C-alpha cells in the first residue's frame, strides 16, 4: 500500500545528508504510528477493566492527552520529506525547471520562517512547564491525576527542530537546483512523469 | 484610551458575570477611556490562560487552579476536599484570605500575574442514577466522575473515580459508564447531568475548584493612577453582582430539581464525618508536598482553616 | 530593533480589523503559489500576531510575544481529548483496508446498484455511507476509498474527475453518520449532549447519501461519458457478496451496543471498533510488515491533519485578537430581517468562509458567534418553541447537524478543501494522474446536492430531531 518515495538519491553530500535525516525521520514517524496503536489498546483496556473489574485506568484522559502530543508531532519532518503536507498544486503543477525550483524555494523559505518562530515559542511553552528545582521538574500538570506536562511539551520543539533541519536541507537542494537548472534534483519530492509512474505502480503490485 | 483584552472561556454565564460587570463599571467610571474586550475562548485555551498572562498576550484572564495544579500549587489549598465551606460569601472570604498571603503573590509573580478577585464556585455535590446513595457504605464501588482531590476522597471510601470528559458526562451517566457525577449546580445544568439524574446530594459539600481572575503585572502597573484606582474599586461591586446573580440561579435550582423529579438527598452528619476523616490524610499530604516545594504549607493550610471557621455563616 | 524601527509609531492608527482582512487575502496568495496550507495559515497567523503585538508593545517585545503566543498553539490544540478519535478512525480505515472490509463493501455495492447509470459512482456513495458507520473522520474515509474506488472506476473508463469527486464527496458522509469526530467537536464547543448529536446525524446522513446517489444517476443520464453502468450480476452474485460486507454490521453493532448499554463512551467506542477491525485484519492474514505499513500511513495522515488543525488555529487565534468573530456577531445582531432570511445569510457566510477554511477550524472560529446568534434568532424560552419552530434545546441539536453539513461542504470547495487535497494526495501517492483541481472540479456537482440536503433539513427538522427525541 505504501508506494516508493519520489525523492531521488545519488552519492552527493546533499543526498547522503537527506538519507541520514530520513533514517531519523522514519523512525520517529513509526514511533508516532506505534503511539496511535498504543492509544487504541489503552482505550480498549480502559473499557474492559471498567466493565469487568470496575477498575478503569486512573487518569485515562490525562494519559491519552499526553500520548496525543507524541503522535501529532513526531512525524512532522517525515511528512515534509515525502511531500505529504497538503498544498494547492494548481500553479506549481504547471511550472518547470528553474522557475519551479524558485517557487519551491520560496515556499520552503516561508515554512522555515514560521517554523523558526514555532521552535522559539514551543521551547518557551515547554520551559514554562519545566523547572529543575520542582518535584518531577514540573510547573504544569494535567487536570485529573496531575501528570507533569513537560515531557509532552518537549516533544513539540524537538519535532519542529527536526522539521527545521529538513527544511534547511530542502532549501539547499532547491537552491542548488536553481543554480544548476537540473530537471530532476535529488533530496526533494518530485512530481513524476507518466512513464515513471507506470513503472512504479507495476512495482507496487508485484510486491 | 486603554483597551484590555480579557481571556475567559465557554460562554457568558453566572461564572463570568463579575468580569462582565467589571468591564461595565470600568468603562463607565473612566468615561470610556479604559475598556475591556472580553473574549470567550478566542485568545487562549482555558488551560493556557496563565501562560498567556505570563507572555503578555492579554492583560486579564480567568483560570481554575485545579486545571493545572503544578502551575499554582499555593492556591490549590482552596481546592482541598471537605474544608467545610457552605456558602459563596464564605468562599469569597476564604479565597481573599489566602490570596493575601505573600507566598501566593510570589507564586503568581512567577507568571507575571497578580490576582484581582475570585470566582466563587458552589460545592461539587454529586448527582446520580438509581437508588439514592446517602451513606458512605453505598459509595463503595460507585463509579463517579470526579477529578483531583474530590476524586481522591471518593476513592478513599471505595468509590471508583472514572475518567470521562465533562461533555461526555451526560452520555456516560445515561448509559451507565458512570453512576454519578460531581459538578457545581450550573455545570449540572449546562452539561445536562441533572436531566437524567435521580438524585442530588444537597449537603455532602466535598469541595470545589478555585478560579481567580488575574491581571498581567506590567499592564496593571502601566495603568494611570486614576484607571488603576477605578479597577481596584470595581472589584467589590463586581463580586456583589456575581453573588446576587448566582443567588438567583440557586433559587431556580430548587424549582429545577422538582421539575426534573430529582430527589434531594441529605447525607447524615455522621456519614459526612466519616468521609471528612478520610480527607485528613489528603490534607496532610498536601501540606507535606507544599512544604517540600518550598511553600509554607502548614501556614497556608492553617490560614485556610481559620478563614473557613471565621467566616462560617451564622445560624 | 526598537532603536531602528519604531513599530508603535509605524502602526499607529492602523485598524486591526482591516489589517486582518488584508492578511486573509495574503493567505490566499500564499496558498495559491503552493505553500503547504498548514504552514501558510500558521505563517499568516504569526505575521498578524506580530503586527498586533508590535502595535502595542513595539518591535522587540511584540515579536517575542507573538512567537511565544504561536508557540503554545500546536501543543495546546493538538492534545484535546476529543481529537484523539481522529487517528483512531484513520487507523480503522487502514486496518479495514487490510481486513478487506472496504473492498467487500465496494464489491457488494457494485453488484447491487452497479446496473444504474453511473453505477460505480452510486456504489461508491453507498459503500462510503456503509463505511461511515465505522469511520468517524470524513478525510480518512475519502483517503481509504480513493485507493479502492478510483482505480476501479478508471479501469471501467469513468471520467477521472468524476471518479475523484464522488470519493471526495462520499467521504463527507462519515461526519454525519455516527460515529463522527466533528459532531463531537460541535457538542464540546456548544456544550450539548454528544449522544444526542451523534444520533441526530444518522437520518440526515442517510438522506444525504440518497441525494448524492440521485445526483450521480442524474449526471450519468445527462452525460453518459462520465461512466457506464456495470451490470451482469445475478441475484446469486449479489447475495454471495453480502457475507464479506457483514463484519461492518458487527462493528456497528459493537459500537452501538457499547455506547447504549454503558460499556463505553462514544469516544472509547471508536477504539473498540478499531480493536474489532484489527482482530479481523489479523484473522485475514495481515502480516507484521503490513501492520507496520498501516501504522506508518496512519501516522503520516494523522500528522498531516493535525498540522492542518494547529496551523489553521494559529490563524484563527490571530482572528480572535483581531476580533473578527465579534464583528460578525454585531453584524448579525443588528439585522432586522425575518429569521429564515438571517439563517440563510449565516449559511451563505459559511459557504464563503468554508471555501477558505478547514472544517474544524471553521467550527471553532465561528460557533462562539453563530451558535448564540442562532439561539437568539430562535428565541425559544424554556420548553416553548421559538421562531424556527423548535425549542432552543432542539434548535441546538438541529443547528449542529446543519452546521456540520456546511463544514463538510467546505471540505469539497476550492481553494482549500481537505477531502479533495487528500484524494489528490492519495492519487499522487498511488501514481494516478489526478490533480487537486481535477478533484475540485469533479466534486463541484456535489455542492448542489449538499445545498439540497441542507434545504431539506431546514424544511423538515423532524429528520434531524426524530432519533434524539427517542432518548
Ligand atoms: Na461516521
Ligand atoms: Na473549502
């Protein structure tokens, strides 16, 4: 069901950096998926324990909300690497060559700017909930069973930082593509031509 | 002209009437030179109002201590179960006594905040389905939707605190996921739990939440002397308005009970005493934890207990 | 920077409300030039907050306040319990795919209704309606059926835009037919019974499916080139297709049973459904690698949707500071027209807003304004019906269904329509030659169908209120 990625690779420094980053990103995305799975199991456990033993999971909602910060953010950079964040391709779908890479460069630059602000803000959001001298290092806690919130809040700036690295790498890649005018640069998600698409589709079916 | 942004949540209700009143008074007294724009959820989530104040995103906000105990450990003393508070007037007096303690001011200062006034909430009595439960024994095995300290005290007599959201409380009680729900009256009304309840405990009074209204310290100090005086002076009239308004709501409560066919359960004093006994260790634990946090735990606790008895409604 | 730029002086007298309209226009430009939507919205929200705070606090402090304000929103908004349903239902979608449920459903629908004009389109509508009974997220439903129904329709020579449009629109049924994440969100915002709202969505969901089906038949009759009927199935073939689709009934039974007999809250019931579907998928021989694949895909889609939610909510937070909702409330309250005309105006405003916004963002932004406006419009006191012919309690449920239908409409209207993006995304992922604009064009007739549905629900509120009335 998952199809081969449309990101090309070669043995340049750029592409090696891309694959190195991908290894971390894919691992975190899997962690995100496993968290979703764990959440389902937790809910089932809560229902069954409550029904049969009259002993529901204490603070079930608090725990769920902590898990949510993990699955909502860990995969951010991976999705960007695969070109999975949705966008309107009305205009860029029609562009080719340097002009296309210019638009892609600008687009990633906007993302990088707002991500920089988000890293700063999310870090301080974490920082307000964390204190080396407080019990459990906590200065913010959940409503029911007072779980410390800082671990979940820390996941956010970490995920944004990884996304920042990915965006910086894409700027590098698009910048190089603008310079070289390459039709099919490495390390960025590409819009495929029909022949290539057909080949890859055949490959998925054979799998 | 000065405009303050005020962050509250939900919709306009008895719980926010003092803030509405304050905006009215302040605008009037300053001839429109000092106004407040009250936003119901547009500026922040309810659990991040203190963060917003600390950042300086808005000038005034309301929050409940129990939403995030670690953010405001000192005032959680007001949320301890079975403090024995009976009326809203008493609630206000006790809250003001605690707010006046330097440890509270210091903790709020870490958030760049300064407490302006409280938002007194009635005690979280429980509604339930099935046979009325009026003894501690009958609480054994009862699934109750109650969070924090109130949940703990129910747990201590064998009840089962069950985690469901406030919005799912109605559905959960209806289907039997929980047997009972602890809320203040207005929440029993707005979440509809009263509609399907068979009974309501009128005098269990297990505790409540404490919800101050705070201002951003910089913004407060930046006010002109005249405006600051207007703001400070408006507190009393705002609280009076709140209490009058809530009293009307509570009058309607009796009618609501009889309309919905909800039985008023009176728990015998000796039964309440049994539960209050179990609240003892929870109080002890609070003092111990507060002290280990560098707060004057015993002092805050004694202050609270003293204020409760000093302000007991005269019979 | 304060020494270099005096932002307070520069922004002196700039009207915040006007500024918010300009920035909203700029957001549109960013989206059109292809900036990822979540980040375009976040960027504009951040920019707006910068200007808002700099006007008050100068450049340096204003910038810090803006960064700290936007920095709270992702964690704060993404960790709301009600939203935990979303990944659960996405996972159900992928697991159901491995359990063969979606394929069986589509196959059964094809054999039963494929013979009508535009048969595979009608089959898609009914299969998505069936799947809606286990899925609570319309985006996930569209994503799953994009993988199954579109390739099949393309094989039968269906018009690619039409095929993609049916899937995008069919997915929206998942938000009316219970379980439904967005109805839960509505219930939370306006503090109404989740159970009543979920029950209220059932009949309108059915009506909506029938209207979609009718529309597909009508279109296919007018333009046979859209796609042929797929006939030639005997009654034997039809009945043989049913057992495969039966497990969906089992899942529905478990969800309904567990909610109504006190096993689970509506939110937890979703997880029970996921558990059952997981067991089925394992029984069907799902391998570990496939489970890992499903988890990777579910995570990807979840992250994408959540980014959309917090991204849009950063922009919405800015609108909150710019007091756009207040401006709207004042506007509505000042109107001196018949109630149904004002209601129509509100619904039209939703159509316009819905073009640019995501469904959840739009509800969160507008309900604090429109809900009280509609309640005031109805004006029922106590148990007395108001000017819309309903008690206020009934009107609250009824308006929920109407507004969710409007929000679903915004998932299929350009330029921002999540369902269409997701269908195009899946199509691109599966290397089908379908662009976002193809999907939008294909979905446009369903806009008409939705308008008819809303009109029917306004004319006959009983369709909404009958089932919750039984509670
Ligand atoms: Na559904
Ligand atoms: Na739209």
